[in-house]
C-alpha cells in the first residue's frame, strides 16, 4: 500500500505539518492542487492565524502578535515564510509521509494493511 504525503477528504486536503500537526487546506475553490499526492503543490500560499487558548475572535483580531503559520507548499515541500511566528520561519522541510496508523485514524475506510 502506498504511503502518501497528503490525503483528501470531501471538504479538505490534509498534510502533516511539523508545526501544526495536521494542516487542513479547504476544498472551497481558493486553492489549486496539482493532483500529485506524492509531491503536492498548492497555490496560492496558506496563511493560518490562530489565537491563544481561550482567546475570543474579537481578542484575536485585536492581537498585534497572533500565532501565524504562513506556508508555500510546492513539489512535496513546505516552505515556511519569514512572517511565521515559530522556529521554522524561513525554512523548508520535506512533507513527511503519512503513516498507516495516521491514515486509519483520519480515514477509517483505508483497507487493512496486509
């Protein structure tokens, strides 16, 4: 059974991210996917902003320093933009393949490994 670097669900694509765990890319027409599950590319970039635990949406909007994960996904790599607020800012990492256990957790209908 192949181990892909990403999987798709009806509402999103999922990619393992060393910063956020699983990155969800909505399938709502805003992002274009190259169709390659082993070496995915998405256009445009993905800019995730999140608040601190317990922070309301109003507080997040007023926060001058929110947590930010801004990435470019190209040819199976995650390029972390310089405006990220974490240790991988400015770096590029290969997308790690999803393990069989991860695929079963997110997609229970994946066939049992032989």
